[in-house]
């Protein structure tokens, strides 16, 4: 593959065995027209083929930055060998970028807060602990038209909530 118009693959070395069963697909590839077409379409790559008896076949790809990749061709068929040639030609000469791990580094691990194992099963504890007591008034006290006086204080009888807050806010003298 080219990066800014420069092809990354510089050398391609192929090692195979002339009689081993694991090199059968490589031998078929070398006797086919595919290898000649691949070499003609990629003149920028230096090709070398080595015959080594008793060894499994593999290719070594050397890139312009010096990075080398070895790929086994053991028991590959003709199409599998051709696919490996295209794969090493189309790849860059560097290690793969790992995408696992933390992406954002900061003091707070999350905007929403930390995760707990029972995050959705808990109702807030402060809601359970706070119990309100609603005062009960006599029917005469609320319904009467007169303004009642409790301990010398006058309270509006029309609104019970206002009565409660006024009764609490007025200081005894």
C-alpha cells in the first residue's frame, strides 16, 4: 500500500520445500501465471525465492522503515498464497495500533459518577430515612368561620399548610 505515493513493501522473500506436503500450494503458485502477473504489476518489490528442504513455507516481508513480518504459508492452497501476497503488499510496515484500554485520562473517571454493582437496584437511602408527619386538625377547627386563637396567636383557618408554617414561625413571648 502506498503512503503519500510511496509503496511501503520493499522486499518479499519466499521459502518453501520442493517435496513437502505443506508446500504443495506454494509450488502450485510458483508454477502458475499468478506469480508472474504479481511480479509484473509490482516492479517496486524485490522478490527472492528460496528452496529449503524439510522446512515449512513462509514469506518474509521487509518494509521501507525496516520492519519485517513473517507469515506462515503452511498447508495453504494456491488462492491462499496469492491472498497472503496481496495482504503483505497492502499493509503498512508498522505494528498494529492497540485500541483497548482507557482513552480519556483525567481526575474524574466518569461524568456520571462511578459505577456500582447495584446501581439501579437502590433507592436513595436519604429518601427512606426522612419521614414526614402530617398534623391532624379537628374538623371544628378547620371548618369554623371564626379565626381561632392558639395560645394567644391568631391563625388563618382557610389554608392548613399556612397554619402549620405560621404556627412554627411565630415565637412565643
